[in-house]
C-alpha cells in the first residue's frame, strides 16, 4: 500500500466535500446575499414590516367603527329616551 493512498476513497471524499461546499455556498447566497435579488432575510423583514403596517391600519379602522357604533347607539338611546319622556307643557297662570 503506497504512502499517499491512506484512503481508497480519497478522491470520492474530496468530490463530495466540494459538492457540499458548493451547496452551502449556494444556500448562503440565497439566504444572506441575494445575488441580484432580495435575500431571504430582506424578504422576511419586508413581510414583517408589511404585517405591522396592516395591523396598525386594522386597529385604526376597527377603532373608528367602534366609535361610530357607540355614537349611533348613544344617539338612538337619547332619541328613545326623549320619545318616552312625557312632554312637559308649561302652564301659564292668569295674572
């Protein structure tokens, strides 16, 4: 057995390591660098910002609808209260 030949599969191992290294490099490019397109981190950040913005607007719209509903209910109750209450007529006393 020659000294250089410690492993029978050395060439195959190097080929597999090169393939793994290329795969990791591609994965790194896709996740962190982007290579001409927004990277995964950038796209995730944009999605999170969009979700926060939509959540804020959703709260504003719901709050406005709640205020509108309460104002309408208050007006309705005031109107019903006034229609139930007997009208007070002022009686003029003769002088």
